[in-house]
């Protein structure tokens, strides 16, 4: 099976991010939530989706959250900034964790936001460590979803919540590759919305909210296109930053998949039951 971390690793991500910030007129030595937002929210709809996730969860400043597949850390820093909570991210791609730690240090947030290199299927955290967990556009790379859901459940406190913002498989023909998450079908594992729901319930989660975000993604795509057509910069530049020359075809394939219903963006809020059933 292709190595997932290789798909995301370039070896010069920080240099390219710094160059992009300079091109935007931002100071790479003093990044902010706002200047990084076009780049560090590496999922569909960027910051819009992160704000939506934050609006669906209840977080106290004393909470400790887990970000599963934390990328270069945009969602984790946003949650810590918005709620004053601690966030620990875990990600398979070492280069992403290094860039995530660097940016977090420059923003003076390193006492609140930590990143661990590691696999979401074998997390180095004790049972019942976190009040809540979220994961944005990660499970498409993970074949064994029952194991993923069980592992997240293990590290959540009883009654803790899990928020997933993911891409599910819709009806119709197979996807076109590359996509932003996989060069070929060999490392792409989308489940249907029904399989996702059943998998979470089987792992011991109660579903609180389950929504299809397809229309939001299409509307966001139309707004981005209008900005570009009027000569503006593409508002969400994380995929070009990370995938360089291959980004455009990957982005076209995934937006066509959403447009044709073959990819279904979903947002799921669920809760670990207080006691095992
Ligand atoms: C599309 S990116 C999303 C990053 C981040 N969630 C965000 O929204 O900015 C997918 C991420 O999942 C990570 N990933 C994939 N499989 C993983 C696994 N088994 N364990 C931990 N991270 C994984 C990749 O390294 C990559 O950073």
C-alpha cells in the first residue's frame, strides 16, 4: 500500500509557506490565525469549515481536545485561540508536525497546543485523556475505520464528544484520481454516510447530529470561482501549497466528485456513551 505520509511530504514545505506569506504581504516571522488561514486549514472550505465545527461543539477553557490528523495545525490553533483550551494534535506526516510546532511557537501558543508524530490507530495517549476530539478530512486515508473509532473512543473521557468533518462516498462511479488526499485509489478509503454512522455506533458513540454539507461545499466553490474570475487570489491555497503542480487536477477531481454526488462531505457530532452498553 502506498505510504500516506509520502503523499503529503515535500521536504520544503516551510520554505514554500514562508514565500507564500511574503507574496501575500504577511510577515512569516510573525504569523497570525488570519495570515495563515489560507494555508493551514488543509480541508474542504478551509476556515469556514473550521468555524462551523467550532460552532457545533461546546468547549470549556479547562478542556483538553484531541485533533486527529492535525496537519500543519491550523484547526488546533484556532480551537485553542477561540476557546482558551489545550489541544493536542497527532499526525502521521512528520514534516507537517514540524511545521505545526514551528508556527505554534512563533505564535506563542506552545503551552496550549502540542503536536505528536504518530498514527491515529495507535495513539500514545492514556485512556480517557480528552474531553473532546475532532478530525477534519483525515479518515479518507484510513482503511480500518472500526479501529480508528475504537481508538478515539478509548482516549475520550466517558461522555466526551467526537466531531468529524469528513468526505464520505456517494453513489455512482468510482472517484477520479489524483485527489488532494490520495494519488490513486490504493490509499483512498471513503465510507458511505450509512457506513460511517453504523461504524460510530458500533464503536460506542451516540450520534447527536449528522449533516450532509454538500450544498455548502458547492456554494463555497462558486464563491471562490467568482473571486478568481474577478482577478483575485484563490481564497483557499492549502492544496496548492502542499501539492504544488499536481494540486489543480486533484482539486478539480474532488470538486467534480462533490458536484456529481460521488463524494459527500459530512459533519458528524457524536458522544462517547457514559457507560459501555
Ligand atoms: C487533508 S489533511 C487534513 C489535515 C488537518 N486535519 C487539517 O484539516 O488541516 C489529512 C491529514 O491526515 C493525516 N493522516 C492520514 N492518515 C493518518 C493516520 N493514520 N494517523 C494520523 N494522521 C493521519 C495526514 O498526514 C494529513 O496530515
